[in-house]
C-alpha cells in the first residue's frame, strides 16, 4: 500500500502522525496503565481532536470507550461514548482462552 509505518511510544510522534493504529492484548486495566505510564493518553486524544484517523484493534478498540466494568470501573480514552461490559463467567465460558499470541513486528522508532 506504500504507507510508511513506525512503531512508537513517543508522544510527539503520535500527535504529528498521519494516522494511528492501536493494537493490544490483555486486560482493560493493563492497557490503560500502559498508556498512562507512557504518557500517551493526552497525545492520543489531541491527535484525534485534530482529525488524525485512529483504528483500534482488539483490546485497544475497547480502550476507545469511556470506561469498562472489567474488574471494576476503569476509565478509558473516552473517544467513543459508552462502556465495555465485563463478560460474566458461566460454565460455558469457564476456562475459555481468547488470548492472541503474537511476535512484535518491529522495534520502537523503526519502520515495520
């Protein structure tokens, strides 16, 4: 497709990008904690406010919402109004494993 892609945790790069793709696995809490520790919540919100297209895949699609009830009331990025409900455990879902296994596609700051 000819697009230049960069894997980054750099807030300035996030705000100045032409588009953002967020991909993640794990819990809602761990995803938001990762964004907080990397100081990316504000830059992601600012980029979207300035019209930068954003695509959330997997967990990171869920993080776009206001909050989740997975493991308590956990605030999200607030880019989509609404909540992500916890999936209740039932005998049918007990032991279900929906994790994705992946290898990192690149190193931060390097093109994919």
